[in-house]
C-alpha cells in the first residue's frame, strides 16, 4: 500500500486523525469524547435548572441540554473518533435514533425520581447518566457508525 497509511482503527480511512495518533483504541476515544460531552451536557443541564428556576420542570432543561450536545457530539464522533465517510444524513438519523432512545430512558427516570419522588434533579441526573452512557456506547458502536467491511480489491489481495 504505497503512499497510504493504514489506520489501526477498523472504521477509519487513511491516516489516523489527531486523537487517533494520541489514543489508539477506538473504545477509549469513544468513551473520552462521550465523557467530555456528558460533562458538557450535565453542566449545561445544571446551569439551565438553576437559570430557569424551580417553576420549570427539570425535563425542559434536560431537553435543551440534550439537543445542543446531540448536534455537537455527532460531528466530533463522526470526524474525529470514527472518521467515517458516506451519507452524513443517514448517520445523523441513526445517531439521533439511538440518542432518542436514551433520552426517553433519561426523561422517564428523571421525571420519576426528581419530579415525582422529589430527589434533587442535578445529582439524580448524574446518576442516570451512567446508565445512558452504556446504552449509547452499545448503540453507536453497533448501529450509528457501523460500516460494512469493504470487499477485497486487487490491491489488497497482493
């Protein structure tokens, strides 16, 4: 393969990206980016809860934080972690469907625990986030950014 660097990551094309040169394991990259996004989203949620006050249901703050972080993290996962090519709209729809599932799980748990049982919204959301991260990891790895293996070419057969 003269002139082309092969990536250590199964879905990446071409030379490794900046994060991939630093961290070789895609699972670790996924978790680091997801962790940063989770921290951002949780901080945004907390700020919104405090800004909007107790008269606004915590689920409103969660929805706003979720939407902002969804769009931002999609581009980071697609370009820096998985480095996939192809139909970006299809990827975004798949990505969004996984995230809608986790949002529904999150909303249900948060509404029940914070709004019905009266637990404090911010620490409750942090606990729920652990479950959501596991759900998202499995969904994105096996659905959102999954690619079929490329058929062997004459260049690869040699």
